[in-house]
């Protein structure tokens, strides 16, 4: 059995977003309390990440932007925009989130782990090259993809984003890049307003962005049709050497911020399809990174189902 890593640090709870905010510390504290009581816990390799280095952030974000986020947090600013709240600890916590995904990528590419899940916050897929938004400060998966390419010898990276909200930041960062395939299945029209089917890339990157917009109320039939007809064939054509999942679980039918119809079993099935595809092209190398998911029970159950399938498919 290949080892599946689980990256978490209690300092992720120090990113305090204020009363009533959906991206709250309880997302992870409840998840950890839940998983500790489940059989899956003892099958995982538990790892605490280190903070990312500034040079790793600069693989994606300009130095001026990184310094601006640091200043905003240290000054006690509470909001970067109407959705994205911060506290004095948020910069350090965001560095830890990036560090977790970078370390997971190193261990998966290096063969110490077969796959990894990063239970991190703040999330990252809305963060553009020089813009924080949608609860996100730095783009965790984009930085990991660039690190894999520039430090680990990986040429082609596929990023599959099944968060219910389109990952505008990840799309923007790689929109002209033929070495990173970005695929997204998401509710549309919906926040942040991007992710139409005609958005397929620009210049040399044309054809390397695949958007599968879904109407509100979509469930297994629509999602698995998108996987069968568009997502899996695109990955097969691209033949990635590493597959990263922006694993949001807010397309669950119980999530308060969206209107989709998935269940825990839906996420398990999607995971199984992705693992089979990764086996065919990159030795099963998957790094999965938490994005959204705002109903505490639905999030915990969906992450468990995701982890179980990662473990089962790694046999």
C-alpha cells in the first residue's frame, strides 16, 4: 500500500476571520475532532508542515504584493475586501498553508508518499497573481505547481478544481501557460463570475484551460458526465506528471454557500476516477488541497470519503 500523507498544523486555527464568517477556524477544528474518531485516522501518515519561504511565494506572486499582505496583517487590518478577512496572525498562517502544500508536493514527487491531503486554511484558489479575494491570500496550489516545475523536475502539472466556486486565481495565473492544465467544474453563473466554457486559455496556453460550468441544482449525473466527456479525456491528452486537486467540498447538497447536489459518495467517486487517471499518467502522484466547504458535518464526512478512496485506490 502506498502511504497517504495528511498535512495539518494547529496554527491553522489562528487565522481568525470574525463572527459569522463562513471561512472560520471551526472548519478545521471540527474536521480534526471528527477524523480522530474514525478508522481512517490511523491509516494516514500525519505530518506537520513548516512555513513557506518568501522565495517560494515569489514563484507566483510579486514581491510588492507579498509585502503588502504582510503589512496589512501586521497593522491589524481586519479586511482586505468585503469577503476576505484577516488578523495579525493571518500572514504567518498563510505561509504555513503554502508550506504544507509545497512539502506535500515534494514528498509525493520524491516518492516518500503515494498521495497527500493538505487540511489547510486560508484557502487559495481565488488568489490571483497580485490580488487577494474570496477568502484567499496566496494561491497554494499554483505555488506548489510552480515549485514542482522549477525545483523538482516536473514538466507538466494538471490542476483539477472541483470547488463549487470557479478558481479564477488559478486560471489567471496559468491562462497563457501550456505546461499547466487547469480544469474546473463549478456552479455557474456564480461567484466570482468567471469560468464560462469559452474561457480556454490565451496564446500558447489556448486549450489548456477546461471549464465545465454547471447550473445550480446539478448533481451526480451532470458532474460525472463532465468527467467522462471533458475532464478525464483532457487529462489523458495532457499526460501530467503530477496531479493537484483543489478539493473544495462546497458542492455538497448541505453547503450553505452554494446550490449543488453532491454527497459524500459523490466526492468518493470523483476521487476514484482521478486516482485511476493519475495511475495511468504519473504513477498515481496526487496532492489534494482543501479549498471550500462550509457546512461542518458535510465537510467532515466528505473529507473522510475522499481520504478513504485515496487509501483504497492506493493499494
